[in-house]
C-alpha cells in the first residue's frame, strides 16, 4: 500500500508575526534610524544607477538629499529622500510583503547577480529593515512618488499590521518633490526618548556619519524659533544648513591623495581625541577580500589608556558595530580606526562572523599590514621608531603573546630599553653580551629602587634592560619559550659571575647564625666575594618563584612562599667589623646585622610595616652612637 504524502507551504498570519518583528527585530531600538535612513540612501543610489544606465532620463540629482525631520509637537520623526520612489504596485510588492527585498530585486534586475552587490553601493539586502520603524511607532505612513512620473501614493499602517493605500495622493506638506519617498513615524510611548533633538542627532552621528548621500537634520520647533529670530534681526541671507555626514570619508580615498593633516583631522573628528595618533595604516584591499579602512595607533597618556581602543566596523559607509573581535584580532582592539567591509550584511551576527572565511581572511590581512608597517618604520626611520617604542611596547608584547604569527613577523624589531635610555633589539643585546653574559638578558623592574644593583652590573660592563610593566613578565616567558637558549634574569635574582671577585669563599657559621637570629631562622644565608666592597650583602629571590608570584597577583591569587637568599659579601670591611663585634659587643653586632639585612631588602622590595619600625629604631640608635 503506497504511503500518502501531503505537501504545502507554511503560512504566517500577519497579526501573529508583527508583534515579534516589533519587539525582537533588533536588540537596540535606535537602529530603526539606521535602517530607514539606509533605505533612503539606497533610493538615491538606485536612481543614480538608472541614470548611468540610461534608464532614467532628464533627471538632475545635483541636489539629492535626505532629510531627517523631528516634530516634537506631532510626536513624529520623518525621513525624506529624493530617490527612485515607488509606484502603487511596487509599494504593494516591497512594503506589504514582509522580507521581500527591493534592493535584492533591483540588483538582480540591473546589476546581474547578488554576488556583484558589493560593488554597487546598495546597502539593504533584506526586506525587514523598514519594519524596524514599528519598534518605536504606533503608526507609520509612506508618501512616495516614482521617478517614472506615476501618481503619488500614500500608505498608512498601524502597529497591528492593518494598512490602507491611498492613490493619487496630494502631498500638501510638500514632503517630496517630483519624485522620492517620505516615511513618517508616529512615535509611541516606548519611543519617547527619540523625541529629543540631542538624542536623535547623536544616533545619526553614530550610524550615518559617513553615508554616501547628504543627510540634513531638521528640528521643526528649533527651526521655527531661529526663523523668528532671523526676522527680528532682518537678515537678508539666512545661513545655509550643513549636512550632518561626510559623504566621502577618508578611507575611500587613495592613500597617495591624503595628507598627514587630513589623517589627523579625521582621527580627531571620529574619536574626539585631542592627542595626535602616533601613526596610521591606510588599508585598501581589493580582490579577493574587498575592504577598506584606516587604523590608528593612539598616543598613550597613561598605562591605562591602552584599554580604550575603538575600531568601528562599517558596511558600505553605514556603521554596524564597535570592536567585533571576530573581524579585528583581539590585541588590535587596543587601536582606534575604521573598517568598511561591504561583504558583511548589516545584521551581522556573532555566529555568522565566527564561521565566515571572509572574516578570518580580513583578520589575517590586518595582522600582516600592522606587522609590515612596524617593520617599515623600524627599517626606514629607526630613531622615530625608538621615540615611540614606549607607546608601542605593550601593544607589540600583547600581540606576540596572543598570536604566534604576529610574533614571527615582529620578533626582530622588538626593542629593549636600556637603563641609559638607549634601545637595542634582542639580537643586538645578546651580541654585545657574549663576553659577559652570553645568552642571558639582565633586567630591572624598578630602576630607582634597584639602582645599586644596576651600578654593580654597569661597573662590570653589563647592560640592563628596563622591564617595568606588569605585562613584561608574561612577555619574556614567550621569548624564552620561542628561544630555548635565551634566558631573562632580574638583576636581584642571582649573582652574575662578572660581579664576583677573586679570593677564597668560606662560610662563617657565626655570621650566618647572627642573621638568622635577627631576621628569622628560615632565612637562607650564603657567602660570596664581590668586586664591590661597599655592599655588605645583597638579597636574591628566585626568578621562577618571583615570576610565578607576579602572575598570581595579576589573577588576584595568593602567591607562593618567597625564599630569600641573603648573600653576605666577604669583600666588605663592614662584614669583618660585624664578625669582630660578635663576642665583644653582641648587641651592636645584632644592630649592624639587622641594618645590613634591611638595606639589602630595600634594594629588593618594600619593607613591611614591622620592618620599617625596627629599621628606624636602629637608625636612631646608630645616630646616638656618633
């Protein structure tokens, strides 16, 4: 017996789907402005295309514009354009049927295929954008007239989905001229926040600042006040209004046509940063990627400014989002800039981006361009590169920690700042250290507190690198992992052989016991003979233990117990004196031992509150002895 099969299409009743569209179409209600203005922009773009194809004749678009009109008395926001307009049949086809894209229909008819759409500048590829207006409106009206000369049509729809179409409509308010479209949104209670002139202009600047057609903002109430004031002043020529957007943003131009001052002006305008950027990277990628943009390295005012980067993502000059990590590598989010990716849809979703080969290629291309720029600066103008290294350092280090490919590209231009203010690459440092500290890089995390150590190493002919930021400790782990024969050691982690003097080294048990008595019996005490006889003792802490504790502090975890090693200098006359006082004046010997330990500690770490009190008491005693 044959199986019975039934086929059909899923039907959706408008009254059921409309509430869902109103509430869930976009996560942010303010996006309705972007969608409606983008549609208006598309209408003008389509008409320009038809003119270029000879399909529309005797039409002048020199004064093409989009108006965004706020009328607080009527509680309406109106968007008008001088674009292609619609006939009654087109209105029914593209507006009365949810998710039927007029942009897609136009592309397929006049551009050949949807795949060519990134080259035509048309923004909308989906039919839902218009319905975002109902997220903030209880009624929406469309007044439209096609460029073909057909009669004006008015479409009215309430938030329950019921609509009516009025043919041969008379546009008494002259919202549109010979052709074009006006969308009138009657704002509901949930959208009252958008009745603010400041709020509306802020949203327009956010989403529409670089759309390709001129956009003018009109506040009816504000303009009527200005008109009244102008009448009183008897001004013959009222001031000409200016568009709120830049229709030809800098990233669309050829880098060779842009001046340094233009790049700086664009940076200040977009990011409101009064500090000039360090430099920029202008990206113009064609086939097969097809995206453009400008990335800026901001000038850092403090260590914490590094967390305030901002990369704006655009789609055909329409703002989409800030700092989408799937498009921008995470460590590049510390930068500022704009990227225009015309192959990304306006309604980008995180899941789409995570699985997009196009997106991953963009990310890889950006990484390469940044590395190429840094290498170019290093090779062509090293002195300038060195002058901004402190601002670049955290970014480069973080990038190397997050991306091995990036590390491979920049490893030869990583600089180490020296305590004398000069800079060396890692290779240059190691080449100069072959005779004294082969394959080992000595560094300081606090040049002032560790100044005595620095002097000792300097006297021995050893350069000291300055690694004084939290990220540095993690970064040197990367260097060591990638180069097994290179090792970093803080200057207080060990006693370098070049610091040691010739002579016999014997352990003096009584001196070791004395230090344990005045400090604690767990203190590790060893003896050595140093070239610098003015230093009675130095305090060392294991490099591995200290690095581990630094990392645990970053994660707000309790550190490991720190084992201090007090190295007593047998070359010091003070040690001999202390040893001589052990039997004759044991109290003085104890005071002296405690002072020597405290001085060694100060050069290595801050004293505890208890240690500081005792240290001051001992100092007062010593002053009394003088």
